[in-house]
């Protein structure tokens, strides 16, 4: 887990691990796969070759047995040999001549004998061969029972003899042999061909290699002939034991193993070859693959180190720039001359930092501007605490001296000042309208009731939150400038809910849902606003509004709080006078004071 955590904490180390893994694993997998495919193909090709070799050996033996069968039939059909067996009057040299003539092609690998009853009377062999064979069992009994057909018997030469003295000597040698016999006519004459190991060696000479083995088994899976790698007498015993125990015959033999019956002789040819790839060669190939895998580790490390540095350097530069930006360096930039995804990422980071820096600078500038506006608004006012206390004294003096107008004016101005000295930055629209009403009451008395004030605001809008003192400067401008020289003036304040502002502007409450806007309209029936002032208000040019402190302050506050799509707009009415609209969100409850 520590190693895994150590690797996961570094993009460079992860790249190194991936490059090493991607270079070593494919070589290992492909190497072992190639060795396996090579072994499979070699075994497949060798199997075909082995089958051909096995069929060739089986064909040699089958041809030899066919020669023996044909020789026996020719001997049985020879008139001299048949006459000699019937009467015994034929001269022996004529019989031997016929026997040698009929078995000429056999004498290289087999001996041919003629038996009368169980006694051998003629033979192409010499010396130590047994002179008798039993007639009640063995090859002669099988030949008599076969009714003229050729029969086979495989065993040991000593075991086939009937002479007791020779039986003991031959049994001690236990030389395996194959006997092929046929009855001559229907008397007690028999032609017997005997093939011994020397003859089989001569037949099979050159048909197998030093690492191959041949084993000829009888129908009881007893060995008749063995040579090469299967010359070990224990091999036949092992095969027979596996067969009797219902195990695979070739069990315990990892080599290629084949078996095929030899015609109708009752014999089975077992042929065995070495594997296509010996264990030593196979292990050597595997060691070569392992060597290349080990060799690729340092080479993979060098390549992985180079590639990881090349690929991780841009990431490291980007990470360093992000750390600098996180610690307050707003000028952090990534200089990367690349056209790939990393280059695009660096370019995006640079643009993001520039935009954030510009946004922060803009916020600082706006806050500074807002603070200056607040200071100018405060500077434009008298000390509200002093005025409030003084007006409260004037009100009681007016009441005491029975001058109600003075008391009413003092009360209206005191209410106006009471709102202005509060620490609340936002108030309800209802409270703002109360301040406007107090202000208008004072101005009506001042101007001799030459104008009137009206308010038409729906009750459901009275609870809307608005910045404090945004209507009084607009109403004041309408009275002082708009109604100048007008005898029967009118100032009217109304409000209405409007559909949501232009798309793309963020909601004040941050909920993302559409939100209606609040439009407060102040109209008068005076001389009307100038085109120049309308243009200045539409462009929100604070510099040009420096001589109109009320308009400038109100427009700045609305735009600072709610965005550039809000503020003051003015127009001339067709029936005369001016209409000034204040646009802001219909609810501002989420804005903190």
C-alpha cells in the first residue's frame, strides 16, 4: 500500500510505471506465446512425420509377413514336397531345392522348416534349432485347426520347443520370435516360417533413429521384439501393467507414443519418438524470453524516465502556476509552446487568471466608486442627529404656541431624518414611500401648495426590498427642476412588476430561476427633461452626471447592487412632463446589508 500511495502521489512516477509495464509485459506475453506456438507447431509437424515413419515401419513388417505367407503357400503347393510328405520316396536334395526355391526371398530374415507331425524333416536353418514341435498345442495345432489358412504365433523360441533337453536350454535364453505356419495339404505336414530378433533387426535396419523406439507386442501385450529407446525390457512390462489396470498405455511416458495393429497378425506395433522440443530446449527458449524481459527493464526505465519528464513537465509547470495563484499571485502565467491538449490547458489557465484578475480589479473599482458615492451622499446631508433633535424641539414649541403648521413640518422632517440616520442599508418599499411622503409634505408647504403628490403602488409590492433613499432624490429633482414655474403641478409615484430582465443576467438570489423585476415610476407634469439629460442617463455616464448628484447617486447604487442592466431611465411624456423609471429586482431579500 505504501508503494501504491507513493506512485499515486506523482504523475511522473505513474507515467514511469505505465511505460515500464507497457514495454515489458507485451514482450513477455508475446515471447511466451511465440514459444508456445513454436512448440505446438513443432509437435504438430513432428506428429505428422512420426505417423509417416510408423506407417513405413508397419509396412515393412507387413510386407515381410506377406512374403512369409506367400512362401508358405508356395511350399504347400510344391508337388515334390507334398510327395515327400506322403511317401518319403523323393530324394532329399530335390525337396531342399524346392524349399530353397520357394523361400528364397525369406531366408535373409527368417528360416523355413517343414514338419511331418511334430518332427522337423527339412529346414533352411542350421545348428541349434529345436527338432520337434508339439502338435496338440502351439503353432502346429493352430495351423491344423485353421483348415489350410496361415496362422501366427508370437512368443519365445525356447517356449515353443517340444524337445525337453532343448527346451531347457532355449528357455534360459528366451529369445523372442514370430512363427508363421500353414498346413501342407491335409496330412500331418506343416510349413513353418520363424522370424527371430536378428531377422527383425535386419528388416528394420535404418527405419528408425537413435532417439526412437520400436516394440512389437502380441495380443496379450507381451513383447515380441524391441529396439532403440524401447529396448528396455521394463518398457513392455510398464505398458502391459497400465493396460491391465485400465490406465492409459503411455502413462509415465512423456514422449510421442503411437500404436497400430499389423494387419490380421494379432501383433501391435508400438512406435515412440522423443518430443519435438526436449525439456532442455524448451527451458532454454523460456530463459531467452526471460532474459529479454529482464533486459527490457533498464531500457524501459530509461525510456520511461525520458517520456515521463517530457509529458509531466507541462503538468508540473501548470501545477506550480496554480500554487502561485492559490497563494495570491494574480499574475501567475504558464508559458508553454505546445499545440496539443496541454497547450490548450495552459492557454485556458492563462485566460482564466487574466479574467479573474480583471474581475477582482473591477470589483475593487466598483466598491471604491460605491464608497465614494456613499461619502458624497453623506456630505450632501446635514448632521442628521443634530437636525432631528432640533426639529423635535421646534415641533413642541409650535404646539405650545399653537402654530400647527410649524409642528407638522417639524414632524415630517423629523420622520425623514429618522429614516436617514438608521444603519439599515435596505428597507421596504413601503418605508421608502413614507419618507417620500414626508418630504413632499414639507415641499408642499414650502411652495404654497402649488403641486400635489400622489402614490399608486399595489399592496403586494409594498414588501419589496429596495435600497434606502433611492426615491427621494428623484422626487426632489421632479419638484425643484421639473415643476419650476408650474402653478398646478403633480408628482406621482407608481410601481409595477415586470417580466424578467434580459437573458444572461445573474439572479440576485442565486437560485437560477426566472425572477420578475420591479419598476418604480416617478412622473411630473412639468416642463420635461432635456434630450441631453436623457442621453446621459441612457449611457449611464457618471462623469456627465456630476452636476446632478441625485440622479448620479441613485443610478450608481442600483447598478452597483444589481448589475448594468438596472438603473435609471428617463423620457418625456407626450402630454407634457417627465417620466423617470427605476428598475431593480422585484425581491432582494437575499442581499445582505
